[in-house]
C-alpha cells in the first residue's frame, strides 16, 4: 500500500470506496453525513470484510469503533513525537517537577458531568483516592483538565496542585460544552494550538507515577497509563 504525504497526492482518476467519498475526500465527516449514512451507503464504524473491494482508495470512518490495540509496545517501536512545540512544552513542565514521582490527575467534566452535585462527588472521591496514593506524603500533584469549574472544586482540596491545560480552561471558562464540539471560529486560539496543548497534557499524564481520573472510562487517562512504560522511547528520550 503506497504511503502518501497528502490527499493531493491521490490521482484525480482514482476510484474510491464507498463511492460517496469520491468527491468528498477533503470534507469532514459531519453529523449530517452520519445521520444519512444508510442513505449514502457508508456503513460508518463497520468494515464489511465479506465485500471484495478493488478500488484504489478505501475510506473507513471509525466513529463508534473504540476497539483497543492490545500491543502497546508496538507504538514504542514505530511512533515518535517530533513536534518541537510539544517537546519544548514537556521539557518546560519537567523543570522543577519530577513527573515520574508525581500523581497525575485528569479531571474531565464539560461533556460528561452536567450535574454539579455528581461532579463534586466525583472530585471528592478522587481527592480521597489521591490521599491514599500518597498526596500527603510529599508527592506533588499535577492536573490536566477541560473544565474550569471542576478545577475550582479540586483546588479546595489541594490548593497547591500544579494546574496545566491553560488554553482548554480559558476556552471553557465561558462555555459549558465540550471543547471538541466548539467550532474553530468560536475558539480564542487556533485548533493547532489546542491540539499541541492536548498532546502535551496527554504525555504529561503518561510521565506520571500514578494517574487518577474522575471518569473510569476516560480514554485519555487509560491510554496514558498504557503508554507510561514506553513514554521516554516515544518522546525520543530512550
């Protein structure tokens, strides 16, 4: 299978499956398209292996498909972070903080917990969990989050916690919706800046000795835990 640097490298006469994408390869998969997937014969989230496909381009939309690839070591063999902004941000965060001896906290809230009582209860539970994991024995704590309101609650328990995710928190301070649902023109910064911070936050968590989260099914925290043993290799430090 050829490796292309851009969609522009796909020949104009290339055949595409499903046919809908022939003239839409550069367009995003919108909710409107998802709603019409049967009408458009897209089979989003499903790759029908019984169908023989001879087209040049195969488009697979993975919405709703959250299968885990169990071999985390695979990523350490083939995946490297080279973006200098991410690497520089991580280096700056390491200054004065030994993340490998730190408790990492992921507080997720804007698209999950709309009930403030449940949110506060979840944070209280995590605060007690942090205590059991060494927060009162000299271990520093760092927090990444997309919810400014939840951060305020957390700081009542641990006011000295180092809080990152400044762009995300700035964005949610005036909005109670998930950042991923906000249109790019409504963001105070560019999507690229948001992505750089998100990846910096992810690898910050992956560095930490222990990773706690308010949502048990948080994929962000789960994957950070899974890649913790390989984080130095992925970042080119080992």
